[in-house]
C-alpha cells in the first residue's frame, strides 16, 4: 500500500502565507511522501532478498525516520492550519494549557519562544499519553527529539522553507501569522 500526498490546496489564500510559499511547501511535502514509499519498497525488497544484515539496509532503515516523520509532521502542520487562530477560545484546551503551564498566555509564550530558537526543526505541543500532561518540545530535523509515547497536538514547522519566501529572516513574524491561522477544531480533536 503506497502513501499518497494529501491535497492541502484549501490553504491557498490563507492570510500571511503567499501562494508561492504554500505551493513550494506542498511540493516539499510530496517529496517526503514519495521518498517514504521508495524506502518502504526498497526495505521490503531487501528483506525478501535476505539483505537485512547489510550496511545498505541499515542506512535505509535509519533514513526511514527522517522521510516518514517529514511526511507525517507536514500532514499535522497543514491540518492544523486554515482556521481563525482562536485557539484560546477553546475552554477545554485553554483550561488544560492553564493547568499545565499556569495560564494560556504562559503556554503561548513558551510555544512561541521554543519556535523562535535558533536552528531548524519543529515546535510541537505534545500530550503525554500516560499522564495527559501537555509539553512544548523542539524537534531537530524530523526524527530527533520526539517524546516517546506522546501525541502531537499542535505542530509548527520552523524550517526556513516554511517562512523565508514571505518573511525572510523574520521568524517571529511568521510565528504570529501561524498563530492567526490555527485551526482550533483540528487541534482540539487531537487532545485526549
């Protein structure tokens, strides 16, 4: 079963995100889907041929996390965009954020601060599947830094491709645009 790139064309016209930026971002995402399928096929073929113990198999297996997470994180990201940015209007989410961070405003400051850190990667609001606690986390690349056993609730891409076309080096302006376009319903649906 091959994975197919999802159509996020509904985001075209979203305030603060040019069509050029979004179309480039969609193309990048489609590349992760293509590479995920290629790796799954190659790994399956190598396993059938008894090449599991080879260095080539090991390297492809290591690469799988990068491509898979690149695909899936972009899906989370695009799916939590396209709304009115009224994340704080959700009583359930606002109350949970206040419980775990002290206030909605403290959570937002921490999430934005995490996203503004130097480097490339992702900022993810996770929910611990064991305790239910919400945690903001920096993810380097796609596969490094994830919290095991946690569910992504809100995902923000902070690789340069997510903002440079429209914002240059002004990452903070991109983060503000991101917050204005959060799809509250998508985020709420991920909260346990």
